[in-house]
C-alpha cells in the first residue's frame, strides 16, 4: 500500500484540526468546557454531563448482559434461538 502524499497528509491534519476546533468551540459555547492556564478544563456542568453519560453506559451494559442471559436461558430451555426462522 502506498503512503499518502505529503500534500494529502497535510490536508488531513488541517481538516482534523478544523474539526477539533469546531467541537471545542461548541463545547465552550454550551458551557461544558473552559480554557484554563494549563489548557482546557471541564466545567461543573460538563462534569455532571460526563457522570450522567457514564451512568447511562453502565445501565446499557447491564441491560445488554441481561438480554444475553435471557437468550442463553431460552436456548438451554428450548434448544433453539428465540428468533429461529421457520422454513416454508
């Protein structure tokens, strides 16, 4: 596989930088991020949002594991998948 040309890599970096700057601007406007002396810092609202996202992620993981257990129980009990296709 060929390496991208220097021009292409420079263009990709420029687009990445523009995208990152846009996202930082949006986060600052939303009050989720501030610029501090050592770089960007998460505001209290941003920290609250991160906590809530983490809680949702944990809930989704528990739910997913529960669904897998139900599917495995059904397979053990009935010897088939709950979505087994019937041939006509």
